[in-house]
């Protein structure tokens, strides 16, 4: 007799939370709606998605109402579904304006909410102003995370908020600043909003209009990379580039430590962290290598620092067309795409702390070849990390590199079967830039180009990679495992 396959995931509890989140997400359409009202643009592209989010979320919440708290299993399902659905809702304004096809609109929206910055729009300056604001706002919302925002403001999530924060927040760990997870989320968002406001003021002081300053601040602290200019930061003053370097660097730091450094005056704690020192050291080292490579001079120093910070923090801005650089410069930038920022930051990719742990692990295992009986625990900021954590970091890194390799191969195959040409570097950079939520790559997906000319299957693959990369792979991978559903 066949045993009945019982689903171990509480779908009702998960869908109830998804409905609640979608219902409150409808409020985000008020910003472009109010701006469209002020500048007398079409309101319908924002009214309809807002109503769909409100009505759909309310109906789903009502149909699945339950008092059951979500566990880690439901947490993974909630974050995976929410990111897919918010990208769908975020794509609707692009479709309703007649700007993009449904697939391209979904690509653009997924790129926005995952703070990737890869675009299919060649001439963004031709977009309606309200749509430009919405495009930047999607990155600001996705930077700290829609789930973290929900936990910060929705008391109904209860204990389940912990599972959502753990499943969604970037990085190997999310440090609590207070015993209550909602209070921690509010404090992190407080730092995020404060940095955004300061960024706006400084960019306006550099000569940017309030609109350009606001849009670029939205996409800087979120390490997103969307710009309101076709030429990106190559069209903006050098002073604005220096200001943006500062806030890209801040966006790549651990926000919990940043909170303590800025508001609790514990700056020493920030500098004492292994990850912070390694992060700053890598940025300085990459800047130095690029500066020597490009040639000494103040302008080259600015471009070297800007591109090193932009790519490593996965922001994706360009102060110059780095696709024209010699192979050494491109290789440095390609390597930086895999590093990312700190845990608990808005940056994507592997993350600096994982790189540190992997390097220490390799060093320890090499030592064991020479001294088999040596006991050498791996320490981070003076604290010994468990072997379970080391194993988890190693597994994640292997998964990441494997997905990168397979993704690059699939893009090459897709182009080959269509009789199109793409170099290995172009395919690899497109995959690395989307999986790591970086944005621009090289060649046909370079900083002065777009992803518009990629075949349909390649675009669909890159959308999947943006989604999986933003959720740090595991919340997506487990959904395809029978053991997750069966228990």
C-alpha cells in the first residue's frame, strides 16, 4: 500500500503572510502616484497595480486567515513568493506606460527590487519622470528588504518575524540590536532612511536637482545602480562621484555595526571587526591595482576608486566606460563581482565574510597536510566560529560557483543554438553580474549597453539568477527539494 505524501509546509500560514505583505505593499505605489499627480502625468499605471496589490493581498489574507505562526520552512516559502510577486507588481507600471514588453518589464522590475541594476532600457531619460522615480524607488525598497520593512511595521507577524528576517536578510547572519526582532528591523531602517536623507542633501550641494539627487540616493545606499541619466555618473560632477563613493561604501557595511558606530558612538567596534577591516582592505587594494594599471593621476584615482567601490559593493554605477579598459582592469572588476559587501549590508554576491572564512579554511587545511594533528580553529573578530558554520560557508560558496558556471554555459548554449555570437567573457560577466546583483558586465552587457538584445531564454535565466542571488540561493534551492515539502 502506497504511503500518503503529506506536505510538511503549512501553506495556509505562509500564504496568509504573503497576502498581508502584498496588501501593505500597495502603499508603495503612493509615492509615484503623488509625484505623477504633481507633474500632471498619467496616474493609471500606479493606481491599477496598487489596487491589484491591495485587493489581491486582502483576498489572499482573508482566504487563508490563521493564527498559526510561521516556522523556518514557511519563512523560505514566504520570501521566495514575495520577491516573485513584488517584481510582477513592480513591472506593471512599465507595461501600462507602454514602455516595455511584459518579459522586459519583469526583468527591469526584478533587477530593481533585487538591487541588481541590470537594465533593458537604452534611453532612460525618455521615460516619464514618475516612472523614473518608481524605478529608483524599487531599488530603495529592495535594498534593506521588503520583508525587513514588513517586520519593522507589522506587529501581526509575531514570532514569525524572526523566521522572515533570517530567511530574507542578506549575509550569513543578522545581528540583533535589541531582544525584539521588530525593534531591530526599525533601528536598521532608521539608519537606512537617515543615510538616504543625508545623501540627498550632499548630492544637491554638488549641483544635482532634488529629483536627480533623490533618485540617485535611493539607488546608492541600496547599492542598486539605476540612474536617471543615460550616461550614468559619467554625466555627473566629480564632486557627486566622491559623495556617491562614500555612500556606496556605507551601503556595503554591516548596518547593525553602522548603527552602533553612528548612533551609539561605538566606532571602535566597527573598526575592530575582521569583516570590516577585510572589506576596507580589499577596496583599497583593488583601487591601488586599478590606479597603477590606468596610470597615476587624480582623475584615474577617482575612476579607480569609484569603479572598485561600485563593483565590489554590487552597486554597478559607472564613472567611465570600463568596458574599454585593458584585460587586467576587466579581470580585477570581474573578481570584485564575486566578493560583495559585508554581511547585514544591502550588497549582494558571496559577501566578504564568506571569502575570509574560505581563505582561512584553505589555509588551515593546507597546514594539516604538513601537520596532520594540528588543531587550528577559525576565528572571526577574535571569536571562534563553529565547524558547522565553516561547512555552511563552504557549501554556499561551492553552490554559488557551480550556479555561476552552469549559468554561463547555458547562456553560451542559448546564443549558439540561435546562431548568435557572444564571447565567454560577455556570458560569464552577464551571469556574474546578475547572480551577484551587480548590474553591468562587459561587451554587449557593458556599462554603456543594456541587456535588451539578449535572447528570451537568456533573459529568463538571468531573472532567475537575480531572484536566487538576492535571496542568497538556499531559500530558492530548498523549494526544489522534495525533502523540504515532505519533511
